[in-house]
């Protein structure tokens, strides 16, 4: 239960972005090439691709947040963490925003990309749609378990007595704040007005 922080973020991020291009390729092959449905899917695929590109903001936010935490406690073991919210307010809030986004909570950018992906999966197959919904729920559970353990879990006071955790310098917190703002607003960008299937 005390695995490395970076590996935890890596696993959770990997679970949340299963190979999308393969799924859309399968959907595209199944639909008739000349049908109106195929035309709608073509737009849907490009729009979802742009939302997935915007989702890179909260993935980057998670990894940079992990780096900020490791910098603060000089360890990547979760046993060295716990109760960090009072020491690292900026990292705490930005990491929470990233967790909300990857869990698909509105109005963060992850909600819009996951909504599009799940819609496409349900159109292809209700079974596939429910499988992907369960995977999305697992991602949300895993990320909030990680978030709680780091920022609200039991503090390792013995370890923190030797080295008091601290907020990262501006060189690290500014990118966190910038990516947090992008994560909060990217979902409202009307990608469908800027792109087309051709």
C-alpha cells in the first residue's frame, strides 16, 4: 500500500487512457462508409482527439505535482507522506484539480474527453461502453485513494521532524498553477468549430 508515488501516477494515468485510436478505428470499420452515421463519427473522432489533446494538461499536472511532492519530502514512498496539505497548499489544490479532471468530474477538461470517449464506446457496443465506464470508475477510485493518502492521510511525524516538508519554489509551482487553469478551462473550448473531418 506504500508504493512509489511516480509509479502510482503512471499506473492510474495509463488505466485512464486506454488505446483510443484503436477503438475509434474499430468503430470506423464497423460503420458503413457512405452512411450519415459514418460522417458523424468522423467529426466525432476528430473532436474527441482534440479533447484528448487538451487532456494532456491534467496528465502533465499530475506528473509535475508528483515531482513537487517528491521534492518536498525527499522521497517517493507514500509512507513518507500524509498530511501534506498544510505544508503544500499550492501543490495540494493543483493536484486535487488534476484528480478531479482525470476522474471525469465536470467542469474540468477530463469530463469532456471521457464523455466523448464513452459515448463513442456505447455507440459501438453497450458492453464496451459499460466496460469502459467501470474502468473510468476504477481510475477515479485509485486517484482519490492516492490523493487522500498524500494530503489527508496520517502524517509521518517522526520523519517530518528530521525534515519538515515545504512548498516548492515558484519555478515549480507556477507551471502547476498554469496547468491547473488550463485544466479548468480547456473543456469549454469549442473544438468542433475549429476542425472538420477533412
